[in-house]
């Protein structure tokens, strides 16, 4: 049997960790399972090294992840002093929001750990691995490299990040190596089926109510399927800041769709755009050009409103890239 290929973190990143004591771990705004899993997994790993980490995120970590060790110790505001910042699962400094802004004037070293192909390399040391399934998978590689044995806590956080970012190991970036890592984490005591049950098999009632209002608004044209979610829909269904990639993934599974998009109006009058595509169609470039980022098949950005003009602009850009990609590759099928 092929053994697990090691993935080596930059020596300078490891040196930054070894030389630090109080470490701020910051993950992205509107956090998802990989944000929570990679940040809390790294925190558990650093405790094993007798460091004093604090997990920071501008927005509260989503409630379904409350079972993860360290969840309740995560903070929205930085309370120093710190001697190192580690960013996880964020492709640019804006994605880290206020906690980074609060600490940035202190000129601390910054170690960036990420797997987005659109990462802008904003750290003192950058470790960006677009082939990794998730930022959490890189925490596994860090544990191996730093010879920290996988406790149940570390393994549970990492596996949660991996399972959420791959929607239960179903995305096109899942490889044999991903499955070897999942096996190692499961062998270390991470409860695979319990995690799946908790974070992939549940929807809240507000989510379902929002879907019920968003689905009649679905449009499909030239291979792109989309819907819009207004601020008032979010308010009266009770879905406030909850991250929900479920709806856009559901739309992208519709026959004849190559690209799915959900446009969500924010309280500030901006529009959050969540995009997915079928394997072979790349949407990361469009998201990056609009000031956002992501992966070839899952990307996003936030642009100025109103909803109607934002929708028109983004659908036009997606139609253009899709036509180009279809012309260049006649094998592409939705
Ligand atoms: P989502 O649709 O929100 O689940 O996001 C899909 C992917 O796009 C994730 O990898 C996000 O990190 C990335 N993404 C979403 N919004 C943004 C943004 N405003 N800037 C950069 N990356 C984003
Ligand atoms: Mn994420
Ligand atoms: Mn991720």
C-alpha cells in the first residue's frame, strides 16, 4: 500500500512557531467549517507544544461547531500581547477583518497557512498549498512536521475542516492522499460519522425557510443558474449571519448547469456572492477579478449593490468565462 506522502511546511514558518509563546490564530470572517476546524486544530496543536494560542475571528464561530474542543475559548476581539500571528484559511488580509487590523500596527510576524489558489501571499512567511483539500489538512501536515502526536482533540478539529470543505469527501480535489489523511485522523480517534452527522446532515429551520423563498426566484440561462436573497428575506426567515454554502451547491447540481450562484444582500447594502462550478469549469478567476477569491470550483466575493446591478454584472462575467472555457474544451459537460 502506498504510504502517506509528507507535505513539508516552510522551515521559516516552523521557526516562527518555535520562537513564539503567545500566538494569535486568526481565521476568516463569516467562518465556515474549515475556518473553525483549522483554527481550533492549530490551537490544540500549539497547546501540545506548551504555547499559549488564542483563536480570533471577527464573527462568532457557527453554532454547529460547538462540539469542537476550544470552541468556547475563541474570541472576536484581540487581547494581547502576542508575539506571532498565524492566519488560517484566508486568501487575503481583508478576509481576516478587525482582529488583524487591531494587531497589524504592532508589526508582529505573520505566518500564512492557506489552500486558496487566489492567495495573495501577504505573510512574513506564506505556506499556500492549493492541492490541499482544506486548510485543516495543512494542520495535519504541520503536526507531522513538528512531531506532535495527534490527540483526539487535534484530529477531531482537522477532520471537521476536511469534511466540511469537501462536502463529505465529494469534491473534485479529493485524492488518495486526502483519504489517507482522513484514515490517519480516524485512527487517532476523530469520530468520522459523528462529525458528518453534526455538520453535514443538519439544517436549521431558518435555513429551510430561506430556501423555500429563494428557490422560486431561481433563474437559469446559458449554463448559469442563480438566485437572489434579499435583506428582508434574511430578516423575516431569521437567518442572519449564518454561512450557508448548501443552497449554492444544491443549485449547481441541477442538470444543464455548469455554474451556480447565490447573491445575498448584506445589512450594509453590499452583495455577497457565492459561486460553485462543475469539475473542469474554473470560477476562481472571476471571483478574484471582482476582489474576492476561492478555489477553481468554489469561490466568492463581496461587491457594491444594489442587488439587481450586482447580479447583472456578475452573470455577464460568468457567461463570458463559461463561453470561453466551453470553446476551449469541447469535453466539458454539466
Ligand atoms: P462560500 O461560497 O462563501 O462558501 O465560499 C467559497 C469559497 O470562496 C471559499 O473558499 C471562500 O474562502 C472563498 N470566498 C468567499 N467569499 C470570498 C471573499 N469575499 N474574498 C475571498 N474569498 C472568498
Ligand atoms: Mn473557509
Ligand atoms: Mn478552506
